[in-house]
């Protein structure tokens, strides 16, 4: 069963809670429209996402932990409170260096949807 997406004006709580199992990968779509998608990802230490690309422009906002992003021929390490922007179609790979919580934003309009 799919979780309901947040509606306009609804507060979304992003911070980790006691019920979060940071040892397990999870991905929850928080809100989705024709133009925008917001996803909260939990990535346990050592979890990787192999190189891939997303057609829309994206941002990755590290809320907790440490996330390595391999893109543009180098690796950028994000810590809590840091964000990275990538052009649509930019190949990238992810690795959680610590148990991490990340907010992924995808601009769908640029993805041709």
C-alpha cells in the first residue's frame, strides 16, 4: 500500500525519529506533482547506489550522517546541513559513509514529463 503524499501547506517532518531503522535502506516519496518529487532516503553506513542518472535536475540535502557523491569525475562528501545540485542527466553514484538521512529533490519538468 502506497503512503499518501503530503498536500500543499502540510508540514513534513524530515528529522530521524526513534522508530527509524538507520541500518536499513528506505526511500519514501514525500510529495509528488507533475513538476516536482521529494524523496526521503535512509542509507545505512556502507550502502551504495551504483552509477545512474535522473533526467530531471536534482538536489541532495544531507540531513544526518555523511554521504559521498561521485559525479563530474570527482567525489564530494556531504555532511549534515550540506546540499549538492546536479544537472539533469548527470551520472552519479552514492555511498553512505555513515548512517545517513537524505532529502532528494527532483525537478520533473526538466525530465520531459
